[in-house]
C-alpha cells in the first residue's frame, strides 16, 4: 500500500490463534474501529448530528455482530459426544 492508504486505513498485525475465521473477524473488527473513529470525528466536528452518528454506529455494530455469528467466532465447537453419533 502507499503511504496515504496506510495513513487512512491502518492495519495492525494479528497475534491471536490463527484460523481463517479469526483472521477475517480481526480484519472486520479493525475496519469497524476505523469507521467508528471517522463517525466520532464527524460528529465532534459538527459535520453530522449526534442522532445520525448513533444510527450509523448502531448499523455498523449490527454488521459486526452478524460477521461474528457467520464466522462462528465464540461458539462452542461441535462435540464428539454421543448426541452427534449415528445410531
């Protein structure tokens, strides 16, 4: 990336347990945080109303929650117990 893109959209290294799902969620989480920063700056600067900022942040939060659910982050892995075995 060029310097401008690095400045506008910084990314941090992922240090967690590597799985494709965790890596994807980490990228989504960083994007969420960056967008929240922009919204807060716009609201603080008087460019958007507090109500608009709230609605935008709420929509982004719903997207992040949906991403977490779709990626299976935080869910218990399937157990190898009897309830899943064929009978």
